[in-house]
C-alpha cells in the first residue's frame, strides 16, 4: 500500500464522483439505438482522438515492466511497429470503414460473406474484446494504491463502469474516455521533468543501466522482436478501432484522427519508456526501492511526485485501465445484442429490446471477464493468448473482404477462421505442454503460434476460395 | 547538448497538444449546444 496525503485521496474520489455524475446525466443524450451504440455517429475530431488514444492504452503497468527490464526496445516493440500498422489502417481502411455505415466487425463479415461468417466472427470478436486482462490490471492498481485484496478493487471498478455504461452506452464511454485521456497524458508527462531534476540527465542513465537498455534492440533476437512486431497486426482486426471509425461524424475524420492519434502515441510512448528506464537506473544506483518490475512505474512516481501531483498521477493510472475496460465491455455487449441477438436469433426485435439486451450484455461481458481474470495470474499471458487466437481467426477474412475485388466464398471465410485459430491454439497448447527448464513454452519448430495460425488461415482461404467459387459458377 | 532536453521537450509537447485538443473539444461542444438552441 502507498502512503498518500489526504489531498491525493480527495483527487481520486473526485475522479470517481465525476464518472458517476457523467453517467447520471449522460442518459439525456441517448434518444435511440444509434445514439446508444455509436453516439449518433457524431464523434468530432478531438473526441475521436481522445477516445481512440485512451482506449488503446490499457497496459501501462506492462509497458513499465518491459522498459524497466529491457529499456528502449520497449519503444520499438510496443511503439514503432504499431505506428506502422496504424498508418496502414489510416490510409487504407479507416475511411472505407466509415463509409460502409455499419456497426461492428461481424457486420463487415456478413457484408463480405454470409450470416454464418457473422456468427463465427462474432464469437472470435467476443473473445478478443474480453476486458479480462484490464479488469485484472484494475484490481492490481487498486491493491497497490489502497492495499485492498484484488477482488475488492475489481468489484468496485466494475460497479462504476457498469453504472455509467448501462446508462449512457457509447456516449458515456467516449465522454468518460475524454476525462481519462486528459488525466493519462498529463499524469505521464509530469514525471519526466522531475526525474531529470532529481536524478540527472542522460549521463545518469548511461552510468546506471546495462548497455543493452540504451540500444534499439535491447539485445533481443530478431525473431523475438518480430513476434512482438507481428502482434501489432492486432490493430487490423481491433473492434475498438472499427467502432470509433463507424461513429465518426463524417468520412474524413477517421483517417485524420488516427494520424493525430499516432502523434499522441509517439510522445506518450517516449515518456513511458524513459520513465521505466529512469526507474531501473535509480534502482540500480540504490536511490529507489522497487518491489517488482510490474509496479516500478508506481514506485518511481511515488518517490518523485509531491502530494496532489501524486493523486493526479494515480488517477491517470486508474484512468488508462478504466477507459479500456469500459470500451471493451461495451463492445462485447454489442456483440451479444447487435451481432447475435438482433441479427441472428431475433430479427423482429424492437429497438427497445435490443437496447435492453445490450444492458444485459454489459453485465454478461464484464462478469465473464471478472471470472477469467481471477483464474489467470499474468496480464501478459492473458493478453497474448487472447490476441493470438483472435487475430489468427479474423485478419485474413477481413483483409480479403476489404481488398480482394473478385468473387469470395463464404465457405472459405468460415474454414479459414476455424483452421487459423485452431492451428494457433494447437501450437500454443503443445508449447505449454513442453516447457523448457526456465518454464517457457517450447513451440514446434521454434515458431510462435501466431505465424502458423495466420499461414494456415491464409492457405485454407486461398485454396477453398479457388475451388468453391468455381463450383459456385 | 544533453539528450535529456529532448525528453523534456517531448513531455512538454505532450502537455501542450493535450491542452490544445481539450480546447477544441470544448469549442465543438459549445458550438453544438448553440446550434441546438
């Protein structure tokens, strides 16, 4: 538990009161289902940027851990590779997605293929948007700040999020994201000047860090770097990105918004990476006590920041996680109500029924996440497992749908989703059954599960598409 | 020049662009409200 001044507690309490108040009043803005699902497709550029930047960044503790342990390579693997994929998304996908005027990724799959692809895609989509890793982080942050048991923080955070998301839908999500965005950016930026003032400039880092910490690759193997690089492809099938593009006010906002967001991410990632490195250097120099790499970020903040600023920083930290949990929860709920309930099981459902089903969906999605988060004990493992399975299923059918103009077979899409995710799942299980002496999984051929998964998905799609489209003629 | 200055510049830039974005957010919000009225 941290030792905090009263003013810090007051700041944290004010933040929660703000969330509650916003949740209370936001309901007035919701008039129909379009408002509830996509904030009436009226997101302006600033709010588009704020919600995208804050939602996407849920893993501050993970990033702190990587920079503490390995240094600047964190920026390469968690930043640079992602910027490249964001650029691709901005130039080739963003505006197309907005123009399609749909609601979700499964909607796109039905447009490209058929209802069965929607159904299967919705299931993978649901797995990808489970907020479990972030629910877990939320509990962890509360336990660091207040010394509570994990489940107490999880329960409290969940109640607040469920309250405002149920009342205001996507409106509540994006407006709370704005508050959270502001707190995140300021909270992370203000540590830098204090770290430089207290510990010194770059000489301090070079004197107290292993050499590899200051190199671009951190001494990692090329394959290891590429594996992390490949994870950046997650963006291409990320439901949060799609949802925000659909909700933009006009077709030009998504591209412009993503480009501006990249600017924010670059500035933000540099701050977080160097803060992690300062924590490591200060700890090596014996100037800072760090309990674990995961919580190093909080340790350095607590050593440097005076009261009030510490409260602001901690609210920023809580905000990074909460903005991700609420968005993912809402996406999962839309999956249940829009993709499955309205479009598959009950086509004659009224708007009111769909809205009610979304509210039930919010409770189901977050309930499911709470249960999973109590079973896994590592954020990284959880995130990695979910990502690998979801990406290997969805990326090929989605990208083919957008970019291949020829005839497309629905059967190819379904089989590619099944074989892609099945292959990576098999690879992963097999790896975990054969742990090496360090306790790390040993994968067949040394390849990470994502590669064979994506390859299988692509090969099956191409072959089945050729055969099946011929037969369709 | 100490590279730390660049880092400082980065943090300052982050604060400034955040404030600029917040300004535009409220400007849009008030404009929308006026249009409705």
